């Protein structure tokens, strides 16, 4: 087997593993961005633990077929970059969506959220969600509200009884 074919097979295997291990994936069209803008986007994604790569579309299509995500092959036309996140589902969508608001040349094409192919609207909706810490703090405040209200009510009753007794 030729060296070129072996290299391509290794790349397909690498991409396949990335799709299998990713909690979320975002596919973008980066045409129109200059080098400084792409570098800034890569930096922001790297800080969040997101890998941002450019692969040949034919190799990416083979990898998606291997993991059963052929539905995303429709958007794999033209120059694409793919953001893979293994831990944080929201991070790539949030960072790319914010970057796209400032740089209109960046276009979100599609995504994969926990193994499900998602449209541009789904990716943008995911990006608008609060961060994991924000969601946890909201949940905590909801859980604390009944206890807090009960404590305030008992305090008010105790103060009212004190006033009546005095």
C-alpha cells in the first residue's frame, strides 16, 4: 500500500476518534477571516479546552460515515473548520457564536451535540444557554428558595409573637 493511502487512512481514523469522543462538535465556514482573526478564535477555543481543526472534506465524510453521522455530510462543502469539545458541551457553540457576532465572515454550518446532528439554530440556541456554573447557581437558588421563604416566615411569626407578648 502506498504511503499516501496509509496517511489518509490514519487521518480518517484520527477524525473518527475525535467524533466518537466529542461531547459536541461545531462545523464552521471560515472564509473571509484573516490570519489574525483565525488565530484569535483558535486561542479562545484552546483556552476553553476545545480543539479547532481543518480537515479535507472527503476524509471527514469517511469518518462521519464510520460513526453513523452521515447526516452532517451535506454541509461539508467548501472550506470548513471543525471544533471538537470532549468535556464541555456548550463551550464551542458559545465561543464560536460570540466570535461570529463580531466577525460576520464566520458562518456556523451545523453541529453535533452529544451524538445528535444539530442545525445552525440548535447550535445558536445552545450558545445562548448560561454556562454550567451559571446553571448550577440557578438550580441552587431554586432549591434554596423554599427553605429561605420558610425561614423568613417563621422569623416573621416569632417577631409578631414577641410584639404581642411585650
